[in-house]
């Protein structure tokens, strides 16, 4: 059964032009859609429900596509990994929700926290589980304000930290924030990767929130030494440093978390996206002493009904174990090099920015980029753009992508780039 018409009628939409690819199943790096329906005798396959839907969106355009963005850096193990599915089945047979987060001892939460802490540097040895990256950012900001007694919060231009009010307040693009003001007071936007930002920090600030590699800005890696200087400046002023690793975590950049590239240890680290193994999960890690600030003055400093849901935590643990057992982090840098080499001289490519399998192919304009994205979707590859860099094409595939699949994708991308340049 096709659900396209009901999708437009009953689901809230996020944009005027959703991709609207109907997913029937997903396996490995592939998404499968239902078969195209037959046309009626007049040559139209539309129904009364489809009134108002653009003609070219009336039915799926393709039955199978390669997922080159992994649900926006979520599906590191691809889709339907057997170890993750088995962990979900086992946990579903035991219990689902039993009590609000933090009151009962639930093995999936405990074991995933233990595993995560084993991958993090000291003193990050305590984890608070929530539902998403946005909620993890919100709670991390609360923890910083509670611990320091200060109100000021700093983040960076073109940063992305989520869409809830507090997380949006820390976002780095005014066009996304203006329609929803007033937002959090006493927030400050600083230039990312520039030493001038360090001089703007002051003792009124509770925290600096930063992506160790900016994602939605189009994969921006800070200059060597800048994160170290930011850490030193925060230490000097008593400001807590928060790393948002929602997108960079769980092997995406070739290490477990991107903080390892610089060696800088934040006071609080946010994780989400891939940490749930394909199920909704977010969390933030800190030292036990710092985390205890949420237990008093007031008690229940942060609470969550479904935070750390046992299914999500079971899936997350299985995912981290599989990433390690299958040596997938070792695949990231070779695949990064393969894509860079295959696309660097492709028609219309102005630049390629990357940190592991977090890549931005700069094409120069939104119109050009959107045309290429549409062409490769027709050819069987799902890509997209970046929220704050719509003239660059995103490549962030599952870490299980094979060399043969990567080469096929590169070939399709090159053909689409060449065809689009020829049409101009």
C-alpha cells in the first residue's frame, strides 16, 4: 500500500518540498521503496487524495536508493544490522518503559553508560541519558549554569545545536532564530576558529558550546591549536567547555569522538544521533562531581520520562560493540580518501572539505547543488545539502559502505556533475 497522499494530508511538514521517498524497507546501505503503481487508462496515476500534490511528486520515483547520508550521520552501521536487531528483540522481550529516567536500575542504561565512559577520556565518567541531541544540549546548558552560578552562554557563528528553544538560542544563524524570538537571554555568538573569539569570553559566562567540527556549516574543521587555546581560555576564566558531538561521534570522523583529534577534553560532552544505533537517544557526559549538581538545589535538576529508553540503550550498546568488533573505524579514513580522490577533479567541484566520512563537496550555488542532488536521486543515490551551507553537497554514508559501493556512488556523482555542467 502506498501512503504518499496520506503523508501530505495528515503529517506536519518541515518544508514545502520534502523528498517524499516512501520507505518500504531498509537494509545495509540501501533504502527500498514500493513498486510504482500502474497508471489509469488516461495515463494518470493520481487519486482524489493527491489533489494539490505536485505532479512530479505523485508517486515514488525509484524503488532502491543508496543512502549516502546515513539518516544525517545516524545509521553508522547502516540499516538493519543483525546484532542491533537482535539486541532490540531481546530487550523487547524483557521490558520497555518501567519508570522515569534515573529512578530504577535498568541494565541497558547502565551498560551503555559504562561502554561510553570507556571510550571517553578522564574525567568524563558519568552519563545522563535523554531522548535527543536537542534535549542533551538543553540539559548540558542547565548543568553549566547550575554548576557555575553564571548566566552567560557562548556559541559560534553557523553552529547547529538543535531546534528546541534553548538549543536554537545557541544556533549560529539569525535567519533560523529571528521568527522565534525572544529566545534565551545572555547568549553570545563568536567567530568560529578565530582567536578573536577568545578575547570575547568573560567571567560572566557559564559555558562555551562548540562543535569540534562544524557540521551544518558545511564541515568546517578549526585551525590547528585553536581548540587547545579555547580550552586554556575557558580554564583561565572558570568557564565550562561543552563539546557538541551529536554529529561527529561514534566513529564518524575516524575516531570514537572528534575530541580525540585535538586531544582537548571538554567539561561536558553531548552525544546523540548514532549513539542510539538507529533508535532515538541522546546523552551528555561529565565528571561524576559535576553531574551531581543536578541532584540538589533543586533536586531533579533535569528529569525525563523516556530518557535512556531501554530499547534505545540496548540498540546503542550493540551498535558500539559492533563498530568495534568489525573494525569499522579503520575504514573511515580510506573511504574518505577514496571519495576525495574520485571527486576532486569532477566538473563543477570547487572544494572538498572533510573530516573522515563527514564531507562537504562545494559546488558554488544552491541551484547547482539542488540540480545535482535531484539528478543523483533519479540515478539511485540519496544525498542532501547543509542547513547553513546549501551550496555544498553532503556525503556521510554508513561506515559499512564497501569500496565497490563507494566507487559506484562516485561514478554516479561524477556523471551527474558532468551532466549538470553541460546543461548550463
